[in-house]
């Protein structure tokens, strides 16, 4: 993708770094990709990447382009006024990836504000981004869509309340998958699989199963049943994993906990 405007990311944490790195690989920006990060140690990791790093937002006024807010939502109220002073309304599109910060709050900066929830697989071009601003003009929406499509898939929702669910499912979701993989690998090693073999088997199994689910019209329940022969090895495993619905219940409780925390953040807690 080619873009003539600057892309500025405020915050060089995990997600800010992920997006900056991906866009450096996939986006041709004649005005450059910039990261604003106050931590000297965090700025050091961008050395030699071709990404321009700034120590504070005071170093320049953003006249045009895209400003991505990738700071912790708890810190946003303390810096909102400073951000507002250093951008030009109507010329800059503000993209927030902060969980819980509402469109009403963001539009105090500019009406051209968008709530997004990406996830870390964006780094390898397999991210999932959910976006929301029902009133955003079509040209700005198209630019945001194309930009984040360089990092994976993009879905727009018209109801902002759905952003809590997006945070709980796709935003936090990679961590759930990694936790499952961690447990899966540990179980494989416990029955005697070498560490490197266990890693390969688990990673490729998860990758292959996800790809089949992506390409299939069948529900996950049916795909699971297709692998499960009566009185076979898979059934023996699933009888333990799904015993009394505890696995399903635990998954529901985990997603609900993330969902509730997103709502708490929106309420300032």
C-alpha cells in the first residue's frame, strides 16, 4: 500500500511496535512512519529499522495524516489535552487502539476519530482488526481499512457497544490460544515428546486446524466430531477435556472477564 501522509504511532509498547514493524514492511509512506515513545529503552529497539522515533509529542505538530493512539488507556486522560494541542482538527485521522476509551472521548480531539481493536498476529499479516465510527467519511474509512488490511482482516461495526466484545474475543484472544498451546506442549512433553518435537507438533496442529476452520463452511463442533471416532483416542481425550462442560464454562468465564474489564475501563475504573 502507498500512502503520502505520515503515520504517527503514540506509544512504542507491544501493539505499537507490532503495527510500526508491519507497516514498515508493507506500507510505502513517503512521509514516513513515526513512533512517539517517552522511554529511552523502548526507543532503542527501533534503531536501524527505518522507523523515525521521537521522545515526546512536543517535537512536532501533526498537520495531516494518521495518528494512532497506542498508549495504555489508564494514561490517556493525563495526555489527552497535550495531544489535542499538537494536531490540526479536520486534517488528521485519529485511530485509537486503547481498550475502553469511547468515541465520545476521542471525538473531543477530532470528529475524524476511530476506535479500533487489532491484535498481535498483525505482525505476521494475520491480524484481526475491528473498527468503529458510524459517522466517519467514506474516504477516511477506506484509508483505515486498507492500512490495517496490510496486517490482516478488518471488520467494521456500527454499534460501539460491540467493541467490548471485540476486545474480549479477538483483541485478547491470541493470549488464550497461546495459553492453550502452552498447556498442550507441556502435556506432550510429559508423555515423553522431546521439547522441539512437541513444539512443532503443537504449532502445526493449531495452524492446520485454524486453516481448516477458516476454509470450511462447517461449525467447529462438526469439525471436532469429524476427528472423533467412537471409542478412539480422540474421544478418550475429549471425554477428559469436555467433562461436565467445564472447559466450555471456563472459556465463557474467561471471555466474560475480559469483556467486563473493557467496560470498567470505559467507566474510568
